[in-house]
């Protein structure tokens, strides 16, 4: 039995093959009546477009790729859950790549000719590449960058104001009466921009309150994870003058810090108040629930997809822009206690 063709659909619907193609690909405007006739004929005949042929003809794959450092980090998995339906609405499937922060792998993904018709554009959250590394890439690749890599004018950057958000988190700790506030998560190396901005926010909140910063209370971590949070909290508690509050640079770090505090027999927040960052689902359901900075992940996802679609669909280069999504402070039990 031969395969149903586009021409078969056109004959059944009483329209031209061009009209069927326009309906299938969504290119040209057609009347609702014509569209319904074509869609009925497609359903009746069980027609399936030849995606490979269409991609070869248009030079597009119908797929985008989302590149993140770690899939086991809840922030990225929750962000993907928002990106995928937004891309689907735009008619695109989503490929996902995990880099583990490997700079060589990240560089290969944005190198000349990396696409090879596998994907039409990329939403990229780099970890191993610095700002300068991003400039050495395939300039023809439609690219939207998440995280903290400022646009060089050839790609879009979508994120939140990390300095303002971090300052709000620390100001909350000051407002509830904490006097010795530590920070866990600093990363003072070239690819640690996000952590560095959060450290700037930590300092800004102290300055706004007229308080000096004890630099020894700023603790670095290799990753924003539970293990590093637990280890850093232990080091702080082993000091002669431990903190009475901690700003953690992610909710995972906060979770690890709380684990250590509870193991040591300390109370959260009575002995040590904790605030995190990212508003992951686990932070809403643990005990204590974790106070946090909540970035608007749905807005980040929608904005990233919309900008990528604009880049893919434009015949001319689109100037890069800096786009900020909203964030909000959510106080919970780890700073306010149980009500």
C-alpha cells in the first residue's frame, strides 16, 4: 500500500497542494473553512508530513536545544518544565543536553557548524565558559543565554537582577534582628559570575543598613548543592563566633546547611536563620520550609523561547538585548519560624 501524499490530501479537500502545504506548515493565511477541509482530509487519509523533506527544503529541523549544567539540580529541571510547553506552542520540539560544566563540551555545542540540522537555535545556561569564551562561537547560531553572562550584542541574555535579589534576602535577615550574617556559595573565579553577583548583593544589604561586612563569614563552594552547603555550615559552626543567620546562594545549599544545623542539635530559625535562593519545590515541603528568593521561572522560560523564535525567524541578525524577569522574597519557616 503506497504512502499517502500531500497531493492526495489536496484532491480530497478540493484545494491545491500549495494550500495543503500552507496549512501543514502554518506559513500563509487561509480561511477557517479551507483549513477545516484540509484538516479533515488529513485526518481521513492519515497523512503524515515528510518532516525530513520539509526540513531539508526549509533548512530547519523543527527542534531547539536547551543546554544546562546539571539535570539533577531542581532549578534547571523546573525551568525545563516551563520551557518545553512554551516551545511546543511555538511548534518546536526540545532537545536537552547536560554539560556538567565541562568547558570543552560547552564550547563544542556553540562552535561553527555544531547544529548540522539537528537544531535551529539554543537556550544556553553556561557554567564552564566565561564571558569571553562566548564571543568565540558560531555567530550564525540563534542563541539565548540564561544565568549571568551579559550579552555581547549578538545574543540575548535573560535572567533576574541577582544583586537586588540577594540584597533583599540579606535585608530580610537584618530586619528580623539578625546581627551576624554569613553567606555560603561565593565562587571568585572567572565563570562564577552568578555567585559573585550574589556576594555583591550580600555586601550591598550590609552597606544599606550601615553595617560592616565580616569577610571571613563569606564561604565559597564549588557547586550550589547540598553537600557543599552542609560542609560550609559545619565550618561556620566550628568557629568560636558562629553566625546567627546565613544567606545561602541556592535552596540546595540551604537544605544542606539546615541538615548540619539539625544534626548539631540547633534550631532553625531560633538559633540560626536560613534563607535560600531559587524557590525549588523541595523548599516548600521540607521542615522547616525554606525562605527564599523566587525568580519568575515561567517568565524566564517564556521570554527565552520568544526571543529565540524571533532570532530563528528573522532573515537579518537580531541585536542582543538584556531582559530581566521579576523576582520576589518569600519568607517561610527557616527565618520566621512556625506560625
